[in-house]
């Protein structure tokens, strides 16, 4: 079973809540539409506000301690985390899985219900699909590291808050610093929007792959569809295959 987050008529409001969020927190920003004001205009305002908001780093694991923090400590911190309300609705928080020295780090939005049950990110059908996709470009799934922006599953019809993403982003930063990958592969439109802080469609982001100008934490970023999106909409698989071929060429040229 593939979870659907807030992908309905309220999706624009959903994006508004998660747009300004990398490691900042928008303080009580819940704007109402004025007469004649479009949701798109509100989103653009939120992005501008986010770009002008001071950075607030979560207190979970300090940057000073990052170099000493081992994986056991970090995973324990994630598994015991109760910094937001998602901790009350999960069975378990999931740090990630894979090669801790990976050159490629894959970032999804969050675990889904099936992942929450088994304690493994990108499990079941999603795992089968991603394994085949990577094998098609001669990459073994065990050679990469897979994680997510949010470490807990998102309940159906739940609107993710800036505070929720702020706390989890601190964990993602620690993972990036510990693994030190050469490239981040961000999968899924919502995850891409949240991490890159731009109100664009996934195809707009995909068009930037060739320019190699997308970056997170000073690392080059490549974006594409998530396994969940491809399972829900198989018609996107042709585009995803084109992305994989492009990624293969980029890696071969490095």
C-alpha cells in the first residue's frame, strides 16, 4: 500500500506550509487569502519571507559535536526523537539504510506506512522498483545510502509544519556530514520543493539537472521522481528512465 500525503485540492496550502523551511522556521505564518488574491501569490510571498528569515538550527545534535557523533548516537537520537507531533503517530522513526561511505545519497520525503511497520525506508514495492532502476544504470542499491527529510511517517491528510521539517532537517544535515557523499539525489516533488526552497514543478527542477546548478549543503543535487510517485503514476516511468540515463552519463564523466 502506497501512502498519499496531502495531494488533493488542498495541495497548494500544503506546499505553502512546507515551502519556507530548509532549516528555518516561519514563525506562525498561516496567511489567509485576501479578496482577489491567488494561492500562487501567497506561495510566492511565503518563499520571499522564508528567504529573509533568520536560520534557526535545531538543538538535537550540535554542529560542534557532529565530528564525534557516531552512527549509533545519531540513530538513537532519531529513534527517540519527540520534538514534534509526528513522534506520537509513528511506530518508529527511521534514520535510513545503506552504505555509510556512499558516494550517492538518496533523499525521499518521509517513510510511508509500510516502512513504519517494518522499520526500513523505501521498503516493499518501492524497494523493488528502486533496486531495478539503479541496476539498469549499473548501480547496486547496497552501494548507496537512502534516507528521508522527515524521519517519521506522515499520517494521511496531515499538513506538514515548518517546525516538523526544521527539526528533521537538522538530522539530515548530520547524516550528510557523517557520510560525506559526493552527490545528493532528491526524489519526489514535495521533497525537492522543501529542500530547494523553490515553487517549481518537478519537471522544472528536472530541467535543471543538465545545468548541474542545484546544490544542498554545497553538494551537487540531482532530482527525479520518487518510487512512490512512479508506483502511483506509472506513466512517469519514461521520464524517470531519461533521468537515470542522464545521471549515468554525469557520473561516468566525473
